[in-house]
């Protein structure tokens, strides 16, 4: 069951391949974390505890390899974990990373939160 799904017009770049000043990296991290938290929190209360699966889908003209994909979503993941009020290492949450090919100069990220059914 999908609880939330938001799309942010955000260009996610491979953080491991960036050669930039530490302040620029820190600013991006703060912005991504805040954007994820604000987007999924808009007009909704905090969810009760449970098991959830969160999927980040990067939309871009070119794909990243799987380790770079995971890394570029790190700060978004931190923002979602902030919204849940948990550490992102909690076993109650499953984190998935996907990619879609976009048109030239089309960049976005979709965050989907689903409740996981617990087998009886």
C-alpha cells in the first residue's frame, strides 16, 4: 500500500565523482535532506510505527552504476528517516534505489513510501 509518493525536480549527481569544495558539498547535503523531509511531510502527520519500504527513483538521461546511485540518494534517505523519526539503519525500513531514463535535460527524483505487510 503506497503511503506517499512525491516527485522532486532535482538533479542527483554522482557524489563519489564530484571534485568540489567541502562547503558546496555540505550545502547540497543540507538542501537534499530538507527537501525530502519537506516534500513528504507536506500536510500530513507522522505515521504510526510499522514496517515500510522506501524507493528512490532517479530520472535522468544517463544511468549511474548501482554504488553511485545509492550514494547520490544518501541525503534524501536521511531526510526521509528524519520524517519517520528513526535512524536510517533501522531494520523496520527497507530502502530501494531505481533509475528511469529521462529525456535530454530531464532530471527528477521520485520518493515512494509503502507500508510493508507483515506475514501472520
